[in-house]
C-alpha cells in the first residue's frame, strides 16, 4: 500500500512570563461615565486576543460588559509599563495587573455607594451593570453609581502592578527559580505517509494544554490551532536556507508555508490547574502550544513507516531516503539470517 | 514613459485618475485611492492578503499592472462591509474567532466570499482548495474554515442568522466565556490601520542600503551623489548616531547602521529619506561603499574553533552565551543504566513569516519628543535603548505600538526604529519605512538552527538514570535574543521528567549568517523535539508504550526541577491521561505498528488531501448523464 498511517505522541512543559529575571507589569483603571471603564496599560494585540482577554477580566472584576471597556493605550508616554508582548506572559502578567487595578477602582466606587446606602461595604456587589447590596433592596445602575461618586468629588480609579518572585540561574550549576508558574501539555498526532513520494500529511492532532484558567476558551483554541500549524511548518516544509551567508529562500515563492490544504484537524482539550499565586489563577498558552507538535509528528512518521527523522524538516526527499534506508537495513538482516 | 489615465469603477464609484505605468493595481488602490484595507504581504502573489475582485474575479492585486484596471470594475475589502454593517461572512469571521493579527484577513474575506459565490454549497475540502492561495500565519486556518462553513450554512438556511450573534454568558461571568474578539470588526472590514497604512502630512519615504557581503571591513562610504539628488531630504549612517550606539534584547552589540564593518548579508549601512519611495531607492544607487572583505564563518562548530574569524571583538571565541545545568553525577548514572542511547538531532532556521512585513513611522513632535510608531513587541525596552542611542532623556523618546500583523518574537528586535529616529531628527519631517518581504527575510531574525547530541541512560523499566545534553546553536551575526533562547533551552530541554543526573549545556554562537532571535517557543521547541523523539527511541528498545515511559519519569506535585526549584501542583499526569483519552490511544511500544493499530482514522481526523479529487468525482458523477 502506498499510503500508510501512524500515530505518535509527545509531552511538554513551559514556563510562564520572563525567564530567570523578575517580571512585572502595571495597569491603570477608571470606572467611567455611564458605567463604562477605561483601562490603560502599555500593551497591544499581536493577534493573540489580549485586548479582549483584558476587557473580559476588567468586566468581570467591575460587573460590567466587555464591550463597555475601553482598552489601551499602547504608548510609552501615555500608559504604565506592561513591557513586552511575548514570553507567554500577557494574560499572566497584564491580566493579573488589570484585575488588581480594577479591584482598586471598584473599591472606591463601592465605598461611596455603601456610605450613601448606609450599609457595610462588604455587602455591596457589582454585576450585570448594576450595583446592589446583598440582604437589602438597594440597587442602582453602574452609571448612576459613577455619577454619585462624582457628586461626592470622587473619580473611581485604581493603579496596580503585578510582579514575579523569580531569580536568575547560578552560573555554574544553573540552579534558580526561573518562573513562578509552569504549564504542562501533551499532543497526539496522526499522519499519513505516501511511501512512493515520501509526502507526509498530518490529519489529526489531539492537544491537551494546562492554561491555569481559560479566560476565553475560543481564544485558547485559536492559540493551540495556530501554534500546531506553525510547528507543522517547521516539521515538514519550512526551511530558511543560507549558502555562504546568502539566502536561497528570499521570498514566499521559495520559502514554503502551510496553507489551508496542509493542515490537520485539531481537537483542543483545555486543562485548568489554577496558578495559586496570581489573583486570577490564569497561566498562559501562546508558546507551549507548539512545543510537542514536532516530536509527536516525527514519532507518528516512525509508527507509520519505521523511518526515524532526526533532522528537520521531514521533507518528502528525507522521508523517502529514510524509508529506503530502513528497507536496505532489513534486507541486510534477512540476508544475514 | 508617459502617465496613464485610469477610468474604472472602484467600489461602485467611477474614478478617472492618472497613474504611473509601472504601478501595480495594489499601489494604485492603496497609495492613490487610500483604500488600505487590502494589504501587501509578499509582493509575489503568494500570500493573498492583497486579493481584490477585478470584474468579479478574485485576483492578487500585487500581480496586476494598473493598466489592467482600465474600464474594469474593481472591488476591495472596503466594498464588502464596514463596522456596524458587516457582511454575513465578516460576521461569521467575528463569531468563529477567525481573525487573530488580522493582516491576512482582508484577503481571506475576499477569498471566502469568492469561494461561496462560486459554489454556495461548497464543502470543507473544497473551501480549503479555494482558500489555498491565501496564507494565514496565526490561526492554523481551522476557525477560518469554520467561519466560511458557518456563512454557507446561514446563507442556505440550514442555520438561522442568530448563529452569528454573540452568546451572552448565562451567569453574567465573563472570565471563561467565549466573548467575541473586540477587535474583529475592524480587522474583517479592513478598517484597522497598520503602520504601512498610516501617512502623515509632509511624510518622507525611507530606503536602506544593505550589505552584500557576509563579513567585510568598511573602508569608506561616499554619500555625496545621493545627497545631491533632487527629492532627497536626508542621508544617515553610523556617524549620525549622537549617543551610545547599539541595541539587542540581551547585549547591545548591533549598531543602528553598520559601524566599521558588516557582519551579515543584509546588515544596514546607509539610510535615505526622500519625497517618494522611488527617489529614495534610486538614491541608494548613488552611495558608494568600499569594502575590504574579511574571512567569514557560517558553521557554529567552526566558529567555536581556535583561529576562527572573530565576528565581535568582545567575544574572541565567538560564543554569545553558554548555559550549563548540573544535577547529580552523570557518570554514575550511566554506570547504573541498563540501556544507553545516543543520538544527534538537528533543526533548521525558520522565518517568522508574519504576514505584515516590518513598517514604521518616526517624527519629532512639537515639544522635541522623538516618536516612533511601529509594530514593536517591546516598546518599553525599545524606548530605553533608543534614548541611550540618541543621548536623550528617556521621556524625550516615545514609542507607540501600532497594530501588529503577526510577531511571534520577530518584532522584539529594534531593527529599524533607530533609523527612523535618526532620519526624523535629520530632516525635521515625519518619515516612514516599509520593508519589502525580501528585505524582511534577509534583514530580520530567524529561529535558531540547532544541533543537539543527546545521551540518555535508563533502567530496564524505563526510569531515566542520566542525561547528557549538548546543543550548539547558530546565533548569526548579532546577539539579539540568543542568550535568552539558550537559557530557556537549557532549563526546559530535558523535559518535564525527574532526572537525578543531568549535564546540560547549550551554546549560542556568532556566525556570519542571518541573525537568530526570539521565536515563539524560544529554544524549548528545538530541545524538547530532541528529548521527546529520544524517549520514543528508548521506549521501542525497552518494549514500552510511549505514554508509559513518560509516566515512569513524569514530574508530579512537589517535584524538584532541573534548576532545583520545588514545584507545587504539576498537571503533567492529568495532561497525559487527557490526551490518551481524547485520541483513544491504543497502547503499545512505538515499533512501526501503524499498519496494525486499531485507533487510526477515527473522529478528529480530516480527510487526506488529494488535489483535484473533487473535480474527478464531479466528472465521474456527470458521466452517466452523458451516456443517457
């Protein structure tokens, strides 16, 4: 048979936020007129969906809707430091900072409302765009609560930062505390290998990742699906070639990327092992999503055709050569017996 | 060549305008008509983000000469819908979470629209084919395919229109809810402005002269010819840097513009700002650089040998960073092992291939603050570095992060923002620099290629006794993120396993290749590829199932890591069990048993791709009718 299927798996681990250094991020929050909110933090989207995640976090903390949150401002002159968009740190570092800042702003508003109603502040709740006091009939829209604050000379604001308790590595034995949050995962890949051409198709990937707590599960899936396909590109086709310092793959006609025809179906399973340190329990997903894919695919190719690929990418030429090598070896063994 | 006059209908409106004969339809739409919704991703017809309709046919506007638009009907993304009045397909993209960075999305929306116009009942495999000319680097395509299928189903009435609406969380809790992305309407409609879509009054255009040599001393640079050209407003080189030159994520070893020598093909040397891009590009032909080529080194193992060409004077051994990790005593661990397996693994350099090539604007504001707008992944650190380079107080430098059309680590390096600052200061005008795809590929960082030798000793029951792991990685011409990548590679490389005896060494090495830098998964990808492949090789030799060998060694709650950190909760065992269950894994040793497995081909797989099978099937189905 020309086409053979196989399966492989691989596990992974990853650290959340900056490595072996103290990480930190800050945010400012304001509960604004009409029961909306402004969040300022020095970060923007790189595509992962962080703006939506931060709006969800602020909305949940304040008891309003995500679409009522205005988020930004990605500007070193206008927003507090949130540092870089990378290291699987945005939901963890900035998400936790936004939650803390929103809690401060909410506390200011709650204090004003509680004194107006003559109730203890710890009885006052905010949810669904309303402020209310448990065990009473007191209730008002968030917008009215903001107006009340302003009539008392209070703009409900908060500012907070979130930092990590981490250390560098010892220069001799590497000991240290590089991260305070770790994630783990595991992927299974199913492939079909064409033994005449050496072409490998990845048909299915089952991906399990611990994210701490999924703020937006669809967004987590998007990170897993995208990460797997980037890894699949490195596994099977992508190759930046350079000869004597000059690239021979200078454009997208030469540098081959996965298209919609090349990609597997991905089944994502989200595990939630909450981070005990941060206020939200969130961890992250951006980078770990692509760590186990390549070995899972290489292990699946081995399962399908007995060819062990140790030099990436597993191009049709390399797979075919490995299949032939295996056939030569088994003929040798047969002849010897 | 005389100018053309283009008479066409663009998005339903008649236009009549002059155009240059060399312009592409994409340039005409973006630069002359200010229709910036469709983007340029590659300039070669490969990525599809510039896709528009020309007389109703989906075309890549970067491949269409503007003259082809004469008397034609052109429709861009702006014609399909706008925020508040999105098309069904755009709403489906919003609902499905089909946009991430958004840069490919205008082209995807055009291609998806074309697919369903061609066949309103197209199945998923046909949709894949019809989107096959459009590249997305973020999503993995799954949610894009979901969105097109959702559009089809709403279009043919098998799903109600309410399937496109936001699901309100029942309990009013937004953490844990599938809230639709707030930025999606601006992305699916092409309304969001990336840096290359932005203009400023009086803006100049930047082009950069780059090194054709991998390693050479610069003898002289003569810019007089360029300076004298009409339309050229400013020329800068290393001498124009007022402060301490040098940037990098970990070490500041890369000058804004080459200083004394070039270290890779693509090193920036001279930058020009001119009234238009063509003049700036022509001006580079009037810059004369005299080089004295130096011996170059392209293999990191050769670069580590004594006597190899030295690339940076402060790293005479060419080692950018070495990270060691030591646990226990590997020799005694190997002595106790029943099985010892040694294998070498290698990984290649990878291009980030974000769909948005680098682009940015620089200006000096009325208060004298040097301001850079760019898709930088680290405005905080870039501000620190640029203030030092410009010898300005830190609050006289401002970075604004424009929407990022894909980063993946590749936009953490301050590779061109210094050039924008120098030219904005020199000319006193706003400047903009937009990379071509080719320039992005030669000038910016790649994923570190690596070569790993892994020796593992295990007991008969699969317990790891000792690991010796040595990775040598090509960092290329500058340090960028090499130090951090080596650190993460070392900490995570041996995998989430209890290993009593470990000798781990990762080396990042300077060569005269394109620099390597930050790339999503940052060293953990290269090293865990080796470890996870190796565990399967060992499992086969020991007759163990792949899950079983990992369980024997898996870190559990309270484990001590290879850096001697005590962990709290460890979710690895749960992840293994969940993956085994989700995939319906059939246990057994990894011994090419694919042919005999019973867990293949089930739910969760796509149909294998056979190009053209759809047409063959259609033809086959049509045959009997012909006979009849």
